[in-house]
């Protein structure tokens, strides 16, 4: 009996995703991470200093962009 191609051990799987680490933060979380007010964060966003991503009505800040601002 031959084994099916799916049962072979050389099939590559995706590495596990780390649970608990976010890639996008809410405005409140981003302001807290930078130790600034929401108003100051909105200023950075409005002037294009801090990029955002919109998902539906939510405004989210990429974690990588926050690390560059620090």
C-alpha cells in the first residue's frame, strides 16, 4: 500500500503565530505606549508623522510605526 502525498512528513507547515503580540494598536493603546495624550496622538496622525490603518470604522496604529517614533 502506498501512502498518500498528504501523509508524508516533508510537508512544510507555517510556523506558529505568537499569541499575545499585537501588530496593530488602538488609538488609546498607541497613546499609552508613547506616554502621550490622545490629542497629541491625533496631531501626529493628522500631520502624517504617524501612519494609520483603517479597518471599518476603527483607526489602528501599526506597532512598527510606534517603535520608530520612540
